[in-house]
C-alpha cells in the first residue's frame, strides 16, 4: 500500500462499502387461484402471444408461467444493509483484509432464503397431467409451500472510495479485497479515482452476475482489458475520464442497456457497438465527436442518444431508431412523449462573448449536412419555429427550405406534419418571401402530399398551401395551377371529412385573389358541389364541412347561396335595410341608447331588422358586437364601460372637483399626467394600445363549432347580416377609407365597384384587427400596423359611413330596392364661436381635423339626394347638446350620465320619427319566417336584364321545321332588343361521334361574363327527347319502292293506315311525316318507271333522327354555368331534367306544367315568351311577368309554371299560387 501525508495532516483515508440484501419472510405458505396469472402448461401458448404484444412483461415461454416477482412481492420485502471497511494509508494489507473478513460477523448479517414448492390440488385429473381446460366449471388451484433457511449474507453492491486526501491504493490490494468478497451475487460495482483493481480474468469470472459498473472519474485512458467478459452487464458508466476511444470489447456486452461516457476525449464511436442490440441509452456528451459514424439500424431499442457539447459536423442517420425519444446535440436537449404529440426543448445559452445566435450550432448541423427524418428532430424544429424570432433565424438559414421539403416527403406522418407546420410559419414570416417558398419546389411537394393516399399527409400539405395563400395576393396567384385546381376539386368531392375541410379552406384562401376567384367560378361543377356541401345535402356530412363550404362560397362572392345555406331569410317583399353608426369613442354609449329605443319599439333584435350593418370607430365596435357576435345591448353597454375603464384608465375614483380629491390621489394624478404627456411626446399617443388589443382578442372570438377561424369572412358562416367596419389606410398616399367586410363581392360586380370607385377592402383580416384598425384614433391610440399596412381611425376619412353603406348595398343587391337607411350619430355640440389661438398652425390644424371628421356633411348630402330616390326612407338620429361634448376617452360616470340624459331627452323630442322607423322596419316582417330569398313572388332580373337564347341550329332542318314550333319561338325571341343568340354548336367538342357530347362550359361561361353581357335569364331553344335535350341531328337520304316493305315501315312509323301510299301523300302535298317519337321523314320527290307491264314508283326521302343528346348528368354541368339565372323552356321537363337544372344552381325553371300538347299556334307561344321577357326587362317580378304573359296569350292560361326545389324535390308554382 502506498499513500501520502500533506504538511503533517491526516493520512490518506479509504473506504470499502459492502451492500447486503436482507429478505424478511412474512408468511410460510400461500394459496393462489389459477386465475391469478398462474398458468398450467397448456395455457402457455396464449400467454406467450400476449407477452409478445407486451414485451415489458418478463415471460418464460418454456414453462408457460409468468415470473413470480409480482406475486412474491406480497410475501417478501427486501431491504439493504451495509457494512463499511475503512483504513488509512499507513495500515498493513493484512490488517485491512482481516477487517474485511470480520465485517459481516460484526454486524450480524444473515440472509433468509425462501424455497418455493408448487402443486396443483385437483386430484381427479386423468393420468396426473396438469390440464388448463376447466370442463366441469371448477377452478384449479395451485398450492404454494414456502420453506425458509438461514444462509450467510450475499453481497450485492460494492463501492470503493476515498475519504481523505487524494492518494491511491495499490491495485493488487484492491484485487485481494474484491476476491475476498464473495462476488458471485454482486450486481453493482463502483470504483473511485485511485481505487482501481488489477483487472485479471479471475476477477471478471467472479463478477459474472455484475449488472452495473461505474468507473466514472477514475482518470482512465482506456477501458479495462477483458471488460467484454462481463456479458451480463446492463449499465456501464465511464464518464469524466481521459478516454480517447472505446475498445472493441464493448461489442461483447450484448445485454448492455446504458452506456454513459460523458466528459471524455472521444473522437469516434467503435463500430462494434452495433452488436449491443439491447442498448437503450447512449450518452457521449462533452466529447470531441465531429463525425460520428455509427450504424443505428441494429440499435432499434435505443431511446436516448445524448451528443450534447460535441463539435458535430453532421448527425448519424436516426431514422432506424424508432424508439428514440430523448436526443441532445450541439447546445440543445430534446424530449418527446411516447406518442410524439409533445416536445420539450431546452436550449443552452451561448458563450458570453459569442456573436452568433444560440440556435446557430443546431441549425448548422441539421440544415446543411444531416438528415432530419426523425420525429424527435422534426418535432423539436416545429416547437422552435413557434417562436417568431427563432422562425426568423430559420428563414435566414441556407438550405432550410430544401431540408424542410425533404422532410415533407418523409414516410413518417409526424415528420411530414411538423415540416409542413414549419413551412407554413415560414410563409407568414416577414423576413421570408413567399416567392422563395414557391420557387423552392414547395408547391410541387405540397401537390405530391395532397395527391397521396395518407390523410394526415394531405392535411399537412393543405395546411401549408392555405397559409401561403394568405401571405399575399401575388403568392396566391402563383400557387394556383391547373393541377392544384384539379386536386382541390377532387378532394372536395371525394376526400374524407377532415380533408374536405382542409381543401375547402385552401380553396377559399386562394380565392381571395380575384383571378383565382374567377377561375374557381368558371368550374361550375365544383361550384355546384360546394353549394351542395353548404346545403348539408350529403349523407353523413359533418357540420364542419358545411361550415367550410359556406366560407368558400362567401369568399367566392356567392352571397345569396350563403344566406340560403345559413337559413337567413331574404328581403323578398321588401327592400334592403341599412344601419350605419358614426364614430365618437366613449360617446358610443349614446348610440346604444338609440338602438335600445328601436329594439323597444320593434320588439326585435337589431341584427334581425337590418340586412347591412356598418360602423366607424366606436360604431365599428358596435357593428361587430351586434351583427357578428349578436350581443344584446346591455352587453354592449357593459363592453363600453369595461373597455373604457381598462384602456382609458386614470388614477383614483372620479371626483367632481379637484379639491374633493385627497392629496395621494392628486399626487398620483400629477404623476400619471406626466406619464401620458411623455407618451404623447415620444410615441405620439396618449394611451397604451396593448391592453385594448388583448381585450379585443378576447371579445372578438367566434363560436368554433360554427366557424373555421376568427376572420371577418368566417362570420359569414353564421346567421348574421352583412357587416363592415371602416378604417383609414394611411400607409398609402392619399389616405383613403378601408373597408373590413364579412363578405366578398362576386366577380361580375368588381367592374361596377371600380366604376363607382369603391374604397379598397378586405375580408381576410381577424375581427379584432378590423376593430383595432377602425378605432386607432390619433393622439389617443397609436396607429395599427398589420403587415406592410398602417391604419388610423376611420373617422379620419369616413366618420359617418352612411354613404359607403349605400354604395356597398348597391353592389351586394343590384336588383333590389333600398327601403331604409338609418344613420345614428354619437352626439354633437351646438355651433359656437371659435376664438383665435396664439398659433395660426393650430387654427389650421383644428379646422382640417374638424372638416375631415365631420358627420354633418354626409348627412346634408344624403338628406338632399335621397328624397329623389323613390321608396327610400332616410333617417338620421344624432343628439345635439352641450352635454355631448365629452372627450373620446372620458371615463367619468357622471359625464356618462349627462350624455345619456341628453340622449333620452332627444329621443322624447323625436318620438314620432322613431315610431316611423319602427313601423317601416316591421313592415313585411309578419311572414318573414316563411319567405325565401328567391321566392317567385319577388324574383326579378334586377340589373341583369339581358336574355340569352341557347339553340341548337342543326336540331331541325327544313324537313323537321314543322314538327315543333321551337325554331319559330327562338327566332322571335332572338329579335328582342335585349336578347342575345348563342348556338350550342360552338360549345360542342370536335368528337361528335360519341353518344355523350362534350360541351365547352368555359366558352359558355366566358360568353355569359363578357363585358357587354348582363345575362339574367336563359331560354333553352332545343327540342327534347325524353329527359335529354337534342343537340344535333343526323340526316340520311334514301329511296324507297312504293309500294314496298320500306315504304310500309315509313307509313307505320307515321301512324298512318296501311291503305295509304307515299305517292298519294306526295300528291296531296303531305311531304313531312313523323317517324317514331322524335324523328321525321321528308319526302323529296318521286321517280316512276315501267318495268315490264308494271309501273314501279321510287320515293326519294330524307330521314332525320337525333344524333347527339344532352342527358341529365351533363345537363347539370350546363346548369352550373347558368347558375343564378332564370331558365325558360317551351316544353315539358321530366323530374330528372328539372332536378338537374335546379340542382346545378339555376334560380327557377319556367316550363310546361303537363305533357299535354297545346293547341296554340307557334305565334301565340312566341307572344307569351316575348311578353314574359319584356315584363321582366322592365323590372317586374317573375310572377307578375307570367301574369302579363298570360294576359297577352289567354289560351295559355295555366299552361306554364315556375319550378323550384322545396324540401328536396321540384315543386311547381303558378300565377294564382303564392309560394
């Protein structure tokens, strides 16, 4: 032994700690039922199969029994006792060895060993065999007998450590000490620095049962030679040594579960480690690994890989490690839950003087030279990208997008979802251009995902596309390709419910771009399918799919379809009603008082009374609360009080006079006033908008069960009126009003919007953003920044939004009159003299602000012009009183009370006018629940007063012209000055030989949407063959011998008696004969010749038969191109044909009410339809026009009716019947 003494101090001290496991037996015997996981041998097969599904259970397949650990735990409670042998450097080796031998005797340790004997108590088993079958219903029992013997103690744990100084013990003595211990039962061995033995084979042979070996901090430069003999080793710890490599013998430790080698000098990992197939944890932190080459395919059970603090250049391929949940690399530690739904990411701070971002080491590894195909890494990246600053760092990383694209193509759905999540976040990043995403093959990758068969991959791809589409209109335009259009249409038709929702959301986001919207509108089949989804006509459809379809229709501008889908009654039988509310800050409480008076007199909620509700600033807050949130007015008043106290808070309770305030409050007021003055000087605003925005985010949430999000357009899925709020876009010059809508205008109205110079607008912003932008009053609150745009209070450009409301109503309902425009102000003060101030600039500024925010100029203009509009009632209520002159941020309850008192007095003074408003709003409301937005009683052409006559020119030739009066009717209708003629021939594909014609609906749509076309009604001037329209005819010229069999067949098809001959008919001038149900035969001439003594007559004739038909399936596609228009047919339509037209989106179909032929001449029928269209063109409703047509053609009274879908089936309404 050797040691040392420092400066006369105590000698080196050493300690050997022995751990003994002592078992105490509680009961000598126990009896168990066979149902308590004790099994007869023939039950082993079933339990073995169960054990394969639950590998955590230690199952023995040979004996067919589960180990008795859990059962014996109720009998034995194991405890550990320790014996300690301590010595110093000056003691002889023999003394230390003798002390070790006496250690267990001194402590009186013993071990009680339990012997278990089992026997089955059932004695009637044939042949004494154990049977698991229980044929007589009795339960087998197993008798367990336990015998106990006292044995010498067994050492389970050995620890060698130093207690004083830092000397070392001779390895030979350590070896002798260990050999003196009975090591057969030792499972744990811990050696400290300076306490290592000589590792000879005898020692390894005695440590055969060793499970845990800890050699950490032992100054090892290599692993002990022969360590591979410890074949039962489960855990090896060699941290904080000086190992430059791990020996190949590690590969012999086949049962190793944990290998911890942190804090060494390792530069490589031995390839033999792949033989440790049972390895669960491999920790190599704080080493010098730069290029770890390790084959992880054999380490399928690896759960933890720790490479923290290594100068890694790349990562090994982690994909084979399906069990991996814990990972560390660079300066990041990652933990994932078993199901890969939650990730915890810990990022260590960089060195103090480092100039790089703390994520730079991680991103340098995974984005440049490594694969990120493992869910642990992908989830960690997704978690990191949720932080906006970290997302910006990813956006700047070279190769990040390409790596994410590769991840999106992974076979792991978790990796795909996380990659798409990050791509979506990058698309929204201000530092990352969406063009970079599109040019980086993101679009092609997302297309591959949404066209795959995996639903989760489809949803992930759709999520990225939906996010990118919202970044900018230019990005949305570049995203929509014909292939993406086709893929979205297919998913809308055939995807599962979740995929349909994602596809409809993506389609809607793309449709915010006008050109994309026009492309989707041209796809009439897709449009018809979306309408059916919105109407909830598909079996098993989830509500969310219907919501997504309604949202898509709203973005496409199909506002009538949206109201029909949400069940909101239309304005049939009356005109449009508009409510406009001014700005004014806290003075909006006066508007609430006015609204309460209207509700009191009508006994109806405000959102039920109006079709369009709008507001500016405080009026915008009310518009959203009333129309979109559908709050009652008491809740609106409480919102004002709550928002006012929190956003415009001032210290202390409001006092009437300053002298009534205590000195503490006065001091705080002085301090607060100074703070506000400093804020105005530095930031240009009086109040912090942060609290206001947080409150708005809380108040502006929609019901998630009936909406996909919380944007303005999402509120269209609710049963709400049209709504918009007005802000001022100040990031453009000159500053203009900006309209935040909950609707979109249809493509055909965009040109009209440009002509009347409608302000720009958006429906894609969050509701809270719209309210915040509308109420960003200068001086009081800071400008609102959203992307590259900057907004101020709408009062700066349109404090009274009534005029804007009128223009929006004309675009929304061009064919409907406006009944009522109600404008509500927040109060004003009487005119008073302005004194000249000390600065002319202040005077000019005050005048300009007052002029810009004036509400009276709009009122004056409307009051002058609107009386000239027949049927339009304009009402303006705005209290004018000195008590209304409060500040926009006034929160004194006494000032509020004065404002409300002035408003109540104003209401009393204008009692009669409030009564007029109530009467007008209640007019026509009694039967509103039964009204339909497209009821024939109110249906009219409106602004779309052109008529399109669709005809098949070759449907009849001269021979067939007299068969049906179709051509004559269409010819007369085409001569009308407001009618256009279109031949179906130009819409038929070149392959006209098939029985299923191909129609170019795009050409028809282009014609309908042409610049000079305002088509509101379409007349189908084509003959019918059953339920199909005849598009083309075939003509065959032939000769028939008369009399003869062929001539007889012609006569029979024409239902003529057999005594007739074709020659006689020709002589009588009857040259046109019917042929079957839909064909005809035209006699062209005779030729006779004498053959022998008999004269033979040859009749030259032409047979015309239908060659191309338009069946109901394709008729529905045609109806999609004619969606929203009135259809007329001079024929009787079968139920299938009616369902095809109405199901395709046609508003109403006018046709015969029965199959009976009318005796009326073609000229009479032409008069009927000509009068019908002339009445519609002059503005009459459909039923009024039909009454006028019957008056012009009395013989056709009740012969035609209008058909609509009611309760899922076509129903006919006639002139004397009100629907």
